[in-house]
C-alpha cells in the first residue's frame, strides 16, 4: 500500500499524475509530495516528491523541469544538472547518518527520476532518467530494494526527528538492565516519527487544519516541524507560532531552528517566523499585541485585564479587540498561524485570528484531547470560528480520500505506559473507589477516541462495561522493556518525615544504582497551596543525601524545568505539559477525598501522566491506604476498567456533587459540617435526645447510613 | 566554621525560610574547590555569569538575576539575597553578601494568579509602566577582601547606591551576622519568627579595621547580640 503524505505544493497536476502512476504500479511504501527541502552549498533544493519503498528503494522525483516531448541536447543537459543537484543534496544529507553508511559509501542507492506527462519515450542513460506515466513501471522495476535494517534509519533521516531530539548520551550506563539502560533503548526507539506524526508534520491543507491527540502523542513536535517546513518553502510569509505556556517558547525555537538547519543548513529568519506568546507585552510582541498594533489599539496588560475581567482576562481582551476588528474591517496580519495548546485558548481568540489571516485562512491548531478529565468537550470548528452571514460554519474540517487531511489524529501515546494511563484514568474517575465514581465522560464514545477498546458490555449510558488500553494506542517497546508492576507503585507512610526520607532514599538509589540522571526525575506536589513548604522539606531531605534539587518555574516559566545535576520539584500547575521517566507524586493522599473531588482527582490524573516510564505515589495515613487499594484493584483487574456507566441523571448528580467549589462555598459547607458534627456528638453523648430531631431527618439519616453512598450502583 | 558545614547551613537556612512561608525560593549551595587551599561557597546552579553587577544597579540587572535564578534566597516580596564566600583554609578570604530589594511592589495574590513566575509578572506587567510601578531602591552589599585594601577601600565594607560608597565595617561578616542585619532591618516579622531565630549561630569575627577606617563613620556590632 502506498502511504501518501501531502506536503505543500502537492496539489499540482504533476503531483497528482505521479501519485496515480505509482498507485498503478502497485508499489508500497511512503510517498512524500512536496517534501523534503534540502540544500547544497549553492542553493536550496526543493524535492518535488520522494518515495521510500522497501521493494524499490529511495527514489526522488523531479516534477518541475521543463521538458519537450522530444527534449533536445540543451534540455537534457539542464535536466542532468537538476538531477545531479537533487542527487547531491540527498546524498549529502543521508551521508551524515552513520546508520546509513556502509564503509565509506551510502548503504542505499539514491535514484532520481524526472517525471513528465508529455515525454514521448523513456530516457534511461547513466545518471539521467526521465519518463512519462506510462514508462514509470518499467523504470522503477529496475531499482533494487532496501534492507530491512536500513529502512528505519532511512525514514528517520528523511523525517528529521532523529536529529531533533538527540537522546542523552547516557555515558554512565553500564548495566544491561538498569533503568538507565532501558531509557537508552526507549529513546532510540522514539526518534522515528510514526506515520501519524509524519502526516501531521508534513501534510499541508492550505487552509484550516487541526492536529489532535492525547498528551504525549507528539503534537508540539508536529507543529514545530510544520512551521519550519512552511517557512522553508515560503520564507517571505509571516508565520506565527503561538501558545499560552511560556515554557514552550524555547522549545519551539530550538525545534524549529534545528529542523530548519537540518534541511537548508541555515538559520530561520525569525523576523518572518514569529514564535510568540499569545498575549505579548510592550517589549515582547505577542499575537494579541501584534494584532492590536495593526488596528492602532493599545494592548491591555494582564493586570488591567485581570482587574476588568478576572479569570476571563485573555478572553475579555480578545472580545474587545474583535469589536474593533468588526468596526474597522478585517486586515491581514499574518500569512499563517500555528497554535499549540488550542484547548487553553478562548473562542474569541480564534475569531480574532480568522479575521487577520485572509483566505485560505492558514490556521493550524493542536488540540490536546483530555489534558484533564473535565475539559473533554472539544469545541468544534463551528464553535471556534462561528458562522458566516448565511448561517453556515466559516470553517469545516474534512478528511477526504487522496487529499491532505484537515483533521489529523495522533492516536499513539508515547509518553505513558498503558498501565500508568489506565491507572490514572481509574483513579481520576474513581472507578474502583468504594464510594463510587467521582466523574465520567458525558459521551461514552470518548473512550474509543482516547485509545480504549471494549472487552465486555456496551459503551453506553446505564450499562455495564469493561474497557482496556487498545494495543495499537501505545508503542510496543513499553511491553518489551517495562513490567506493569514496575510501572506504577504506591507507598503509605505514617508521617511526613518518613515520607520525605523515603523519597530521598529512593532518589538516591535511582542515581546511584539505577543509572538515572537527576534530570530523569520529577517530583510532583499535588497542592500548589502548600508547594513551597513541601518543596522546602523535600529539598532539605535530598540535601542530607547530597542531592541537589530546585523548585520549578518560580521565577521564569520560560526556563527549562530541568537543570543539570539537580532534581526538579514542581507543583501540579507547572508540571502540565512536562514529563520525566521517573515521577514521584508525594502527598498523593491530598487527592483522595473531600471537597472539589473532581479537581483533586484531575490533579492526580495529571500528576501520574507526567511519567514516561515509572511513577511512584507516596502519601500519608488512611487516605493514602485507600488510594493504594484502588491501585491494587486496577492491578487485580489486569488494568481493565470495569464499571457501570451512569445514566444521564447519574452523570448530572456526579457533576454536581463533586464540583469545583469557590472558597466561600467550601467555607460555608465546612461550617455546616461542624454544626452537624456538634449535633451528632450531642445525640451520641445523650445531651440531645434523638427524638428531638424531626422525624423526617431521623429517617433520612437512617436510610443514608444503611445505604452508604447514594451514588453507588 | 569551615566551608563545608557553613555551606550546609546556608542551604538549610534557605529551606527554613521557604518552609515557613517567608521565601518564594531557596537554592541549594555547594562548595567549589578553587585551589588546594581555596574553596568557594556558591548557590546552585553555578552559572558562569559574573557575580559582580554594576552599581548603581539597574532594573535590568535585578530582572536578569531573577530570570537566571542567580540568588541564594528569593524573599516573598521579591527581595534577592546572594551569599558567596571564599575560604582559604579555615579563614574567610573574601565574601560578597548582597541584599537586592525588589524594585516593584507587587501583591502575592497577583503572583498566585498570574500564569507564570515572578520574573514573568514583573517583566510583562510591571515593566509596562515604570513611572507608576518602579520603586527607587538600591542593593546593599557587604564585601570583604584584603587584596585591594587601602584608604577609602576598607577590607570589609558596605556599598549602597554608588560604587564609590564603601562604609567601613568592623569585620568580615559571618553569614548569620549578615542575615540578622537584613532581617532586622527589612523583614522584622521574619526575624521575630522563632523557627528562623533557632537557626542562628553567632561566631566571633576578627576585626579588620585600620586606623584610617576608624577615623570615619563605620559599622560595628557586638558579637553574639541577643535575638528578638
């Protein structure tokens, strides 16, 4: 089967003709249209199409050379020069990869074919091959295949990811099966883009396009590659890359620079490729402040917006700006924009963007499916961009055969082991919580979208169901290299001191015996409110073992969270978007029960899913023991999630009972609970006769205590 | 006290400030061997940046310190404390102890609600209107070193406002003497906290004043002064 990746410039007649001709030959492999962009010492070289096929090798197609049906000598010379240039650029690029060399030569032959519909006959001279669609089958049948061991590094070299995130050298790894050795193997595996990420990065729809997937599916890398690719093809375009988390700034700059350099051996032109925060300031341009500039509007800063709009600060300023845009008319500000963390942006931002990027509205956004368990209502493109004056959606995403996809899903989660993520969902939803569920998706079908398959029952309301991780949703190396038992473990402590000492001992073992680096470890604190106090205690405990640690994001969130030779400690809100091979969640008991249980279980879900390989939940007392039992139950069920899907009324009740509460509401309930406790104490001690309570209340109390949690099945 | 134990105490003091809610951040400290006899105490990560900053210090210098985590402790009001000692054997050869007050007055509520760190808040919000937001405050630095000693350049001195200002000090300051000075004068509530006071260990300091120094107004303190 021919997997086609539609890059920019893939809609040309020649590209379509090549695609059709190759499909006719029955060749299988990956065909990149409009990709890659390389360079020689003299010039940028656009490769019109590139086929990587196990059976037919590596073939670069030139689609743009002008050829008469019977080319004369001059045309043939020009063609030879063009083909030489293509060959040289590809050869030079592949030759830098050790895995692709055999001795002093390349381990793969580079074939170059000029493909032109009007050629009367095939030209097959040494180092000059050209044919029409009818001649293609015979031409490529003469090419040899690629060895299996070369195929993977060849794909990686073409996709460029292997040089984007060079794995840590891990020079101190000497034991074969240490955690460090396991990481080394995983990092080597992960360098390849999978076919989904491939498509997301290179596939170009020349209009709105959405990329979505679970946290850890590679969306940021895909967006960065896409930005670099577009910039290289159109260096004159104003392309904005934007986000809400400041820490992404440097990540995007690094990724884009390396990819661009890798392709064309030149720096990006940062005056046209604009990596910027969504807001911006008077001194650092952002998307919002840049659009304000275009409309001669003074941008509001966060403080002013916060005073005016409180938690809706950014939404409010975008709404204000949209009124100005409506009044003054749409004006072009950018040629294209790529938006990461789209789920964090208000709708008013998307409406603003639509107005300032003219037709075909090159707006690409990456949407995190389920960053947390509550925000699962992904806004449709209709909601994001609105309707035209005929009541039709301004943007509709379509996936049609033989056309670039407009809605790309990255289904494989590379970050978390299947056991970790199943446990995170189990704890997050309270699936094995004795008191019953804490929350649940309103739409049962979401489970399929996030990588689960049904093993028993039905995924529908008011039904029993058992789901488990679909094996295609995670890479196989997890199963080969890590065991479920090792992936997630819990421990309960009597007091804080013992917890911190155990944490320090565990980290010491990670560094001294497991061959991990301090930057492989992340300590997550569920409560942001107590994070400084807890952070201080953790740092002090680690200092006793001569282990250096630091608090993350205290001063500048743009900085890397990891620091050489230091263990990172972060509260949950700064942990978002980050990951580490070994994650310790301490004081996990905070998330067990009480008010705001949805939020607390969301915190637990987010904390656990920061882990790339191993996660350790530490906590105190009975609440931690109870959490431990929930985890044990997940393990006992072999990481299947078995539950009764609530009906609509049940879902509403869950949402209400475990809702987020304001401080005032919580304090009010705490007062009422204190009063209730006083009443119960009085009845218990005989100070207040039970009969003094109204009958209705006596009966209700009795039925509640008999039935336990009224929400349980 | 030698370099190693002092280094541990400095780190621990920072964690105590942090753990009791008086600081936003505290860095670990480490001992760096400069030569066979010389050891330096510095905060971690040890940036290759020059410790010296221009004086009078600019807002940009303060922000740069925040951005790069170039401090020992970061107090709740954004005040930066830098502790750096160099030991020769068991003796303090030099020190640079600085208190750098935050040039802006912000609310902690803002820091909690803002989606970013203190540097982000100050750089993106407060720097937009310096006239309304900026406070004119000078860093205060206690330096000690004998290599450049001369009249008007005492071995131990306090610098404030201008690089030429070198108010003689009685002796090189022990870490706890410096912290007592900062807390008493700028963070009295912290100084009065028993959790913090418990950490203090006062030690005898060897006088370094010359006759010329004594002829000027100079700073002196009594060894082992009582607490709050």
